[in-house]
């Protein structure tokens, strides 16, 4: 099979397309023929080892000290079951599925084996492979943070970085849960963020949301520019600050704030459940959450796709279409 292989950390040019043996499913695994995958901010972070303050060594210990232990990146996919292990009972050959391999990665290839008990579910008929693949990374992160914050109908939620993969999902899910959403993005993305259900949109190049006198029940920072020290006056009494992106100092400060004030800071990696994928797929089928797809690249343009993601300017998700290879 064709796979995108990373043998050393570095810029997008370290990526190579190589022939690798097609894996065989173990007894409890399914072999998935991948039709669509994505390049996410996680792929950029792991490939380039660009990590939040304080996580450099931890990242190297997890992903490989001198080079990536898992040389194939990519954490979300949609495709079709090509073969099953002999103990598999939940899936059949030919069934459409989508999956989130998370930190195990491996989706930038034509095939991947996953445990049938892992983060893999059937793709509903109303969902394209591209949409299904693009649901996982941003959607599961948004769902987990909003769940931890116990967002309630009528609450005011501000999303800093509303146009990225996580931000576009937070805007739509918060709105779905009945919140009044304010999105913060650049002027170029104002219409997009409004179309996702934000009642108010602030262009960060023209206005500072921490200085407009408004207060929010929840502030979700997906960019790393809204630490507690900057936005505490914008939080209501009992308000929660969700730091999707935070360095170790902000996380430690968040613990202290949560212990000593009427505010709560929620940070750290998102915890993901298989049920989340089902919930996101059902919401997408119903039209309540639409994964935003910015650009599409064939597998052989993976370097260009990474360059674009590295720019930090993508809107929602960047798709790698594997079917263009066929
Ligand atoms: N805690 C977790 O478990 C977890 C899970 C997933 C992701 N993350 C982290 O969350 C962060 C966001 O991920 P992502 O995939 O959503 O990123 P992304 O899609 O790459 O974000 C790109 C978006 O950020 C916007 N942006 C850049 N600077 C901004 C600013 N100063 N203010 C407002 N918007 C700005 C850009 O819009 P403009 O071009 O308009 O500026 C662009 O649309 C990443 O750092 C990632 O590592 C954490």
C-alpha cells in the first residue's frame, strides 16, 4: 500500500510517500481501505515538534525521542471494511466506517487495521467519506470540553479561534446545546463563523473581546491567546475558561484559579469515547453539525497539505482524498 512516512521530525519536506506492506487484521481487528483522511494541527505539531510550553520532553517521550515511533501520521479516516479478523462480530466486509485513531495515528495510508472495539463506527448513509473523516478530531475535542464544562441552554459562550477545526465544531455544538455563541476570528472568516450559528462575531484584528465590557459563562480558547490573566474580567461569576490549547504554566495556574476563585479553568487532552463518534455522525446527518471542509488534496500532494496546515490559517478541516490515487 501507499503510505506517507515521516522518518524524522522537521518541516513538511520530511514527508515521503512509500510502498509499505498492507497490514493483515488480527483476530479482533478490521482492515479498513481508507477513502478520506485529514491533515490536522496534531499532525503539524507531531511532525514539527512544535508544542506548547513545558511539553517538549513529554511529546518526545510519547512520540519518539529522536524520530517518530509511529512513522505514519493522520488521526482520522473514513473508508470501507476490506477484511475482518475471525473474532470480529460488529462489522462486515464492505461496510462503510469512519474512525479516530487519535495518538496512535496511522491514517495517512491506503489501509489501516483497528480493533473492532476501538474508536470506529459505521458511517451513516447520509454522510460522505470526507465529512465523516472531518468530524472526528475537532468534533470529539469540542464535545469533550463542552461536556466537562457542563454547558447549559441560554449560557453565553465565547469561542476564541472560531474558524479552526476545533473552533468550528465548538461553535456548532454550543449552539446545538442551546448556548448563545460569540465567535472570535479574523475578518475573512466572519461570514463562515456566522453561518455556523454564532449570534455575534468579533473580528480580532479590529476589536479585543476582553475590553468590550461583555461577560460570558464560558470562554473557549483554541488559539492560546486567551489565558486566564487576559480574560478573567470577561468571565461571569461561576464562569468556566476552557483552554483547548495551553502550556504547562497556564494549566498549573488554571488549577490554582479553580481552587481559589469562583471561576473554573478546564484544560488538558480531550477524552474521547466511541459514543461521541455516533453522536457526531447523528448530528451531522441531521444537519445540526456540518464539518467545515476548507481544501482537498490528493495523497501525492501531502507536502502541500501540511504546508497549508502549518500556516495556521486553515478554516475547519483539510482533506486528503485517497480515492484520487485509485
Ligand atoms: N486539548 C486537546 O485535546 C486538543 C485537541 C485538539 C486540538 N488541540 C489544540 O487546539 C488548537 C486548535 O486546533 P485546531 O485544529 O482547531 O487548529 P487550526 O484548525 O489549525 O486553527 C486554525 C484557525 O485558527 C485561527 N486563528 C489563528 N490565530 C488566531 C487568533 N489570534 N485569534 C483567533 N483565531 C485565530 C485561524 O483563523 P485566521 O486565519 O482568521 O486567524 C484559523 O482558522 C491547536 O493548537 C491544537 O494543538 C488540543
